[in-house]
């Protein structure tokens, strides 16, 4: 028996709680150049209007953060010390990460002496108005990361060596990010009057062929800090949307045990990450988010092929709640607008 018509907010929360819904809820993630290409295609610049027309159930909240710095030679640095260049596309520049600000750190004093940011540099004054504007929707906030972004600042090579040879360095970096985002999320909850439903938590654990780190390394350098963030988010009355790309099947039971509510993006990099396999083992234990292939299907497939895959995911993972439709990463600029629209125009009744 299907549920009566729900608001987007009710629909998302019902799916997370594994209750049957009137249709599978959906989210929308896109790079800025993708937005530009898509809006040019639809013939207007009103993003809220487009999300409403596509019946997207989630809205992403934003706060003002410190501007990036230009270091010269086409190199930029953000407030964390992540460094990157911009690659041109026909629809605008795309960020490409390079060695971070602490990649050449030689001593522990180099880490301690870095100009670490404080949440005081975020401006939360617009959150209340955003919550009023998007009142009918499920609201998502944040970009907390406790391992991957520290790795970008340190440089991946340095981070992996630190975990093996200088564990106090890796713990120091994870602690800096964890403490920052616990305060950030508490302030966002206060500024929004507790209205935020979902808080994003990020740390990529997998490559396309398998885990980036061993289970022991995960339990030592990642899991304790994830646990702190999860407990913080739950204490604020929110749900945890955890993002990790790659083949991470090995970690899913541990993520569930840590208290993750929603797992994104369930990147389809092999049979272990197929919706059928995930549903068979984890149905009712965690809500899934994403899954629609960003590497081949969306950039190279036809709209009808995209819609067929959307129906497959909704039918497999969303039959009893437990699934939020979305791409297996932010929509990239090489995805034809027709295929982005096809994701949201496919039937989403979950086979009910």
C-alpha cells in the first residue's frame, strides 16, 4: 500500500526511516559549469524554478565562507590550504587539485604553526531566510571532512606516510578538521532554529578497484573522527549523509555500526556496488543515495537508457523506502542536459 501524497520534507524523512513513500525522493548535485550548461539549455536562469519543475526534494543550504587566494601562476588556495588550478571548459572553469599547503611540511611544528581557520570566518546570517524559503523541502547543510580534505592539505603521499611513520601528524590533522566542523554544524543548527535535516560528512575511502586504506588504518585514523561527527550531528537532531566514492563495500558494515544514516554515492564500479547486491545485504539497515553512473551512462548514454537505469535503482532500492535518487557524483559538465533531465523525468514509484 503506497503512502498518500507527501511533502518533499516528509518524503525524504520517510525514505530515510525505510517507510514506503508515494514516490522515491530525489536530490540534485551539479558542478557550477554544469549548472551553466543546463540553464542555457532550459532557457532561463532560475535554479529554484528548475528544481521545482524536476520535483527535487532536497535543498542545499549555503553560508558565506572566506574567499580563495590567488597564489600566482594560475594557482589558488582556499581557507583550509587546499591548492588547485582551474581547467577551462566551454561552460566555465573546473577545479583540479594539486599539492596542498602542507605538502612540504618537514616538522610537527610546521603543522602546528599553520594558519588554521576558525568557524568565526563563516557568516551564518542567511541561513534563517534560506530555511523559510525552502520550508517544504528537506534541508542539507555542510561540507565536513575529517580525512580526505586533511589529505589534500597535507598531500596524499605525505598523509599516507604520516599514518605509517608519524601517526601523531595524521591525528593532528584529523582533529583540526573535526573540531572545526563540530562547531560549524552546531552554529548552523542554532542559526537555522534546528531546521536542518541532513548534514554532509565526507571522506573518500575507495578507489575504483578497492579501498584506499586497510581496515586497521580506517579504524585508527578515520572511524574515531567519523564517530565524533556522527554523534555531533545526531545530537543536533540531524541525519548523517556520508559521502565516499569508490569500491567501499568492505566498509559499509562498519559505517552502519558507526551510525551513518545515508550512504552516498554508491558508485557503480563493480558487481559489489550494484543496487541488487547492496539491497540484498543491507536492506533496512541504511538509506542509499545516488547511484546513477556518472562515468559512462550519463555522459555517453541516451535519455531512454538513463531513464531505464533510474527505474532500476528506484525499483531495487526504493521499493520499501531506503533510497534517495541522485547521480553517482555531482553532475559533470560533459553530461548532456537531456540526460540530466531524464534522471528526473523517469518514473519514480519504486515498483509500488
